[in-house]
C-alpha cells in the first residue's frame, strides 16, 4: 500500500503549505457550492450562475490592477451584478435571461479593458490566467478565515430560507399564494449564489466556476430527488473531485515532457464532467 501511494503521490505533497491551504479552501468552497448549486439547478438558474462567474472577471481583474486581493474583487463585482440582474429582470424567465445577458455583456467589456491594462502593467504578471483559470496553490493562508466566513454566510442563508426557497423553486405561484415573498426571496438567494460563485472563482477561475457550482449538484440530483440528500451527495462529489484535482495538478509538475504542471481547474472540470456522465448512465437517462 505504501509503495502504491508513493507512485500516486509525489514527495512533498503532505508537507507543502500551499497544498494544505488549497485542500482547506477547496473543500470549503466545494461544500458551499454544493448547497447553493442544488437550488441553482432546481430553479433553472444555471445561466445566471455562469453569468455571475463571468461578471466576477471584472472585479478580479480590477483587483489585480490596483494590487488588491482578487477575492474581494470577485465578491464585490458578483454581488453588484446579481443586484443589477434582479433589479432589471422581470418575473418571466425570458426577462431574467435578457437582463442577465445585458449585464454579462457590459461586465465582460469592462473586464477586457482591465485585463488589457493588467497585461501592460509590470506588477500584475499572470493576472489574466489567474482570473480566468484560478490559481489555488497561490492562495495565501490569511485568506482562509475570509473564505470560511463568506461560505458560512451563504450556507446560513440557504439553511434559514430552505423551506420557502424550496417551495418557491418548485412552484412560485403556490409559494406566492401561501404568502412567501417570492421576489425578495429570489434576490437574497441570488446574492448567496454570487458569494458561492465568487469563492469558486478563486479556486478554478471565473470562466470555469460554474463547473463546481452546477456539476456536482446536477450529478447529485441524478442520484436522488431529495434536495437535502442531494446537497450531501453534491458536497461529497465536489470535495472529492477538488482534492483529486489538486493531487493531480501537484503530480503533473513531475510529468514529462515539460515538467511545468497542469492547472487545477483542468482536472477539476474534467473530473466533474466524467462523474456526471457516469451518474447519467447509471440513472438510465
């Protein structure tokens, strides 16, 4: 067994501080993405989740431009984007998608400007790659308390609103008839989604953040239709693929011919896709 582990895990993995930080942050983000992601799939708001990730690109690139922590850039931009999307959207799905598309287009235009300016700035080397594809091994240990605090905020919001949120997700008309403030509930949930997406952005990047939000949740809902159990399954799947992705990315620094390593985001997204395919085939869909 020890010989097998030595072949699978390169030396220094368990003693590396960047790996320790990556494992902790990756696990926390995977859990909050699972809880929020299940409702995102049930509510049919995957496009909104993807848009918030892209909107976060604006904040992340802007943060790099002013030498600030990119996490705060992702959070601020995503929260503002979520608020604008809900403000200009209407109750019908078509209206929400239209508002999402308009906000997304404007945010990407600003992000392109920020990334261009960052690429011409000497102190922001690699900013574009970090914002778009993440750099979990570069996260400082001091960021962990912030990640945990934001994750707890999103999880507590989903937990407190669980029953009315589930009812409004299944039938908005029935929820409204029972006195549930559907509009306000949607706004609060969208803000929680913005937090989850922002946290995912610092792990696997802005343009791939939806994979961690939607993939494990969609896979879990293939295995069970019970939302609570689906959250548990999604968390297990999310943590599993994130940790395995970190391990493979670490090992890839020793792979020929380049010996430069592959990004964690590639492995996480690929593993999420493969797990979903297996669950889809197993469920007979």
